[in-house]
């Protein structure tokens, strides 16, 4: 009987551990597959297209170029730290196969990308890239036509002359990026140690213990804090399909990386929408513009209980009823209503709202000299001013 009881206890413990391991974890982006709905998160360019359950960056044809970047920039607040996991597949090679694909973070444009041996990365300024190169270009110092490289373009145009490389066949002699297998990749950057690590697995989505490539550099010198994330690919005289099967990313470092076998991931809000009751108010220390923040998912649905942080370059901003807070939760309808109070100083305030996953947006309010004519306060703003006299509902900061 004791053995039966012990066995039951062990089973219960194992189930408990499993339930803990599979608890939801929120990260910036979650794309287990690519479908007709979540493809709308990307600006898809050139020859790229959603095909079945993949993002096909290029079809297997000559002289193709495609890219896909998130439509909106992501904020990387922790010294550019990030963690990503994605899977890709290269098939239908012709003419020996070429050229490869690149994972890219860059602040320039969500329509970036070029053709040929530059893998779509060449020419993108202030960019970080990890290339999966299937064609040996001597001009770029490629070690062979089956390698991974780290590409940087701080202060200049993107180049696929990699600062560090590893050949895939040196990882495993039977591996080739063009063998039709699904390759699983983990790219992580710790902004504190300034270390980039890349892991690779073939037909297996378990994150390896050891990295296949390490490189140390300060990515704060490469791309801006707000940047686009995505992929580029290209073909030339030789060609192949370049497909992205899945994509997960977080805008901060994760010590254990992203591991879909042990953790269920959910995305933070995809987009924040900001509006204000007044574009111009008097710089008199008590006139206000009410700022409304909406948090939405990919489909535009409003999301409740999203933690929104906000900052301003002038005066003070706070949620209703809390004069000291610099953040708040969206309500049951997915909205947060802070109130902006001016100082006595005129000028234009830039108000930024963000969520932990990196979605952010900005709006501006201009504070005019007290003698200037401004629109009459809205009913809600006037009510808040009166209410503050009796209940201290909001805080007016003077300088």
C-alpha cells in the first residue's frame, strides 16, 4: 500500500511541476505559425508573401528579394537586450542554391531590403543581422556556402561581411542549410555583458545548452532604442525558397532563452493608440489635456489589464486619482485615462506610453503662454479641475 501511495505522490508532484513549467509567460511577439491573420503584424515587401503556414521571403526563382518587418517599432529599453527564437526552412534549390536569409533589427524603415548576395541586408543603415548564408561570395569573405554570420552596420550601410562566422558543417558534418530540414535558431543579446549568442538545432525545437557562435559588442552603438524587427532574403542567378515557419521575440534578455517545450508564451499588447482632448492648452499650471491610451492586439481588439508606463518631457502626467504614479492598468474595455497637467513653462510636451513587451506610441501637447488664446476646456477636463479642489483627484505640478 505504501508503494502505491508513494507512486501517487510522485505523479502529483510531476503534474504540479509540469503545470508550473507551462504557466503563461508574456513576451513581445508570439507567432507559432504564420497565417492570414498574424501576417498583418508585418510590413511584407518585395517578393515576400504568406504562403500556407509560413512567411516565404523569396520563392525559388532568379533575382528575387523579399523582407518582412513588424509594422511598428519595438522599444528595447535594457541596453538593447533581446531574446528570439525562430524556425526556418530552405527548399527547392536551383542552380546550386542561393543566397540565404537574415534576421534583422534596424531603426531605418519597415520596407528595407535588397537583392542578390547582400541577402537583403546590404544597404540597411545602423542594423544588426544574423545571416544564414547558402552561397559563398568571395567579395564578402564568406568561409563557404553553408554558414552563419553576425553582421553589423553601426553608423553606416549594412554589409554582409560578417564580424564573426561559423560553418554549419562544423557544427554537425551532416547538416546543410539547404537540406530541406527545419532549422531552429535562438539569438540572444545580454546588454549588461554585451554578449551575443546563437544556438542552432536541426528538426528539433529544444534549445541547446551550448551556443554555436558568440560575439561581444555594444549593440547600443549599432541600432537605436526603438527599432523594427524582421527578416530579409534574396536570390540571384541561383535560387531557393526561404521560409520562416515560426517567430518568437522578447525585447529583453531571458537567461534561459525562449523554449516553447517548457513554456507557453502569450504576447503583450501589439499596439498602443493615444489621443488627447486638447492639442493646445494654456501654460498656467492648471489647464489640462486628457490623454486616452488604448491597448490592442493584432486584430485591433482592446486589451484589459495591460500595464502602461508613461513619461513626458514637460510637466506631469498621471492616472486619475494617483498623483505619484507613472503607470497604470487598462480597464475592462482596454483603455487607460491619465490626465496631463502643465507647468507654468510654455513648450511642447512629448508624451510616450509603452508596455513591457516594447509596443509604444507618442503624442504631443503644446502649452501656450498664458496670454495666448486656447480652446475652452472640455467638459471632462473642467470637471476634473473642480473635483480636484474637493477630493485631490489629480495633481498639479508647478515649477
